[in-house]
């Protein structure tokens, strides 16, 4: 039996490219509190990053653990039915993420992924932003 009901799954499906999700809002809230200047969803950049910090040429993607396959994460579980279908779908998501990262890096951007499971803890978000956006020790 799948862990998620089909109803929930279709909601998750439709969330793949949705914006302004709870994890995104958490990251923005913390970035704002830290006084970092950011912009949202720049469509002129590959992959339309969720946040960018223009002065630091840094882009952030806030990724759902399930859809983007957070390695080793309990939320990146495998569906029990239609296995091949889902594996293909996951693989194309992962491939796209890699391609987008490379394109941004080729343009001189630093790319950071924040996983949904990490956004449950504001201290963890703050640590990630400090270390990876500000290049500061925590
Ligand atoms: Zn995760």
C-alpha cells in the first residue's frame, strides 16, 4: 500500500512547479530576518530559482524531498505501484535539476539547494544561509 493516498498524491503532483509553498515562505522569512536582500522567481534565469541574492550572485532552490529525491531522506520514499513510471518521473526531475544547476554555474552563479525537510527548523535554515550565502562560519 502506498504511504500517500491518491488524493494527496494528485495534490502533490500539482505542486511540482507551484510557487510560494510553505517551505519557500520559511526560507524567505529567515532570509528577511537575517537582513539579506533577495528577489523571487526570476524567470530570466535557468530553472526560475525560488530566491536569488543578486549582490552575491547566489541562487536558491527550495526542493521537495519527494519529487526531487533528497538522497537518504525518509520523505524520498518509493511508491509501491507503477514503479517504473515513478522512477522515470523522478529521474527526469533529478536530471532537470542537474542541468539547471550547470547552466547557472556556467553563468557564474552559486547554486544552493535547501530541502523541504530542512525548512521545518528555522535555526537550520539560518545556518544554511549563513554558511552558504554569507560564506560565514556558524
Ligand atoms: Zn529531505
